[in-house]
């Protein structure tokens, strides 16, 4: 299989500045200041403003002087009003360059555009035909061995769309309901262009999960991306794929019938008593009931859950075994059928 179409969404880049041109007409949305407790004097640390036409600019102070700036933008949204259709590097670079030039209205950059440092890059793709979204996300969230930032939540930043984020801050992956995010954007967008773009996409985002990998400076440096000149889609796509599997997003999620079978018949030296107790504890935890056991016993059964490969959320439904197939970009059901390949 060729694999999914991986494209670029949000980028953050910047560098040192020689001088500030004029900030009077920059729309300031945040101003971080500190106070000297001895003198009561306020000093700026960072100013955040909106760039006309899209994007955000951070201006950083050293003392009383602005010495560096950064730009962040969802490049597809700047180009089309929506971030659903991701960009190739060929399409992304001109958008970055235009925003960079607009920022030059406020600051005089010290280095050429190619020398700007890359602070963040988001690579993304879509999974279609995800008819068991809630079951899948809740099951993945409690998969044994993946404790980092694994709670399923209704993400405010994505308009309340159900999402699952996993991984360290500098290299994190997120699966989220694309139609839920699109619906929220269609309702709250101030720009008619953005609202109309979201409304057009409501139908095509049905049963779509977006997988987004967010890489910060330290992770980008490890794959050879440090400046605009070194920006390339191939290492981003490779990281997108490897992190998908590292974060366990391709694991199978079982229905209730499967978890009972797994607990009772898994290849393990556990006694029948321990298997049944682990099932009971898992079921109680699924219903958020307090298990009347000591903390030592709770730790024991959490360990047995991992040994048997089960999780409390596996009791969510009697849905079939389901997983996300990276190569086809679709949901796969237990009968081997692939849904929504396209």
C-alpha cells in the first residue's frame, strides 16, 4: 500500500530581528509583562499580535528591546479558509513566505527567509469510514502501556470535538473527530469565508478521524529539520507514520464479548480466580465504581489487566474488534472488511 496522503497544517517559524518598524496598527491580542517587586516597574516579556490575512506573531523582548519574532499559522486555513485539505510543501512554502513578508511590515528580520528557525510543524492525514469512533477512541485511551496524556476529552481548542492526545509535549499525536471540529467552526467562524468553507465540508468529514502529529524544535532537529531551508515533507511523513504505531493508534479495540474471551483464554499462568477478579475489577472501573480493595490489590489488578491485554473501556459496547489501518487510511472491522477506503 502507498499509505495515506500526509500533508502540512500548522507551522511556526521565526528568528532574530534587527529593529521594530511600527506596531501601532498591529492588532495585539496578548501582552505578557512582569513586575519588579522592589521598584514596581512593569516590563514586557512577549507581545502577541494578529497578522492581517491570517496568522499570529509573537514578539519577544530582552530588556526593553524586541530581539526576536515568531509566526504561527494554519497554512491551509490561510490559503483556503479551511484546514481540511492539507498542503504539500510546494504549496505551503509560498504561504509561509507571504506571511513572513507581511510580518516584515512590523519587524526587520536579521536573516533571510530560508534561515528562519522552524519551531513547530504539524503533519496530518485522515481516516475515513470510522463508524465506531467513541468505542475506538475510548479503547485506545486505556490501552495498557500508553499512560502519557491518554484521556479522551472534548477538546475546547477544536470546538469540543472528541479527541485523544498521546505523547510528550515536544512530539505528540492526536486523533480527533473532524466533523465535530468542522461543525463547531461553521457555527463560530467570524469570517464568512471560513464559515462557508466549513459548511461545505460537513458532508465529507462525516465518519472522519484526523490524525495529527505535532513536532516541536527538539523533535524536528532529530529528523534534520531546523530552518526553512531544511524543511522537507519526507521526514515529516516518516515521523507521522512511526509515531502512529509508537503511540498505539493502530491497536485493535475489542468489544465486550472479545474482552471476556481474552481474559478467560489468554495464554497466561494466571489462575481462574485472578482472571475472574480482573474482569470484575475492570467492569467496576468502567462504571466508575469504587472497588472495595486495598491500594496494593488495585495495583495488582492493574498489572493483571496489562498482562491479559484488557482495559476497562473494553466494556463500552459489544462492537466488533476495530482498528485504524494506516496504509489504507480507514477503519477495519473484525470481519476483515475495510470501510471507507477512498
